[in-house]
C-alpha cells in the first residue's frame, strides 16, 4: 500500500522504511520530501545519513555512496527551484530523466573514477567534470 508523504518522511526519519521503498524512485522521493521540509544543506545531511543507515540495516553498506547521494540531492534541488507547489508525481512528470537516465545525469558532472573513489564513497567530493548549478 502506498504511503502518504508525511508517513513516508516519518518512517524514513525513524529508519523504519522497508526495502520495498528503497529503490531509485524511493531515493528521489526522499530527496524531494526533504527538500520541501528543510533547507538544502540540512536536507542533504539528513538524506545522506538516512540512506547510509538504511543501507547498513538492509545488509548492503557497501552500496552507499555519499557523493552520489548528495549530488542527486543537489540536482533535485535545482530542478525543484520555482516549483514549490508541485506534488511529487507532477515533479517526476516534468523531470522524467531523473528516473530514466540517472547515470547519464550524474555522468555530466562526474567521471566513474571520481564518483566511485573511496573518498567519494565516504564524503562529499566536488565534481570533476562540471559543477552542479
């Protein structure tokens, strides 16, 4: 059963979301919800910590990449600018590439070598191709 936004956010913050909510679309929803409720820097910190904690809880801590998570937070924030009254589904309809071409979007900013380095996995690393504006 789908969760409403407030329940989804509360469960994420309590680290009580199940793996069925932890796919790419779920990550985007977490980003979108946090950016609606918190300033960008705080939203990014909360999401990065939460995703890391849930990845560990699900037995896959090696899948967490701090830079990738924060980069997507920053990209979503730029796409949300000026669309404060748009719901999540409308946001995805206006930005379908966030679902269909996430790797391509990130590749505009990061080489694989930079993005998957131990440093980038552990902490924010600036893009080595193009800034996220």
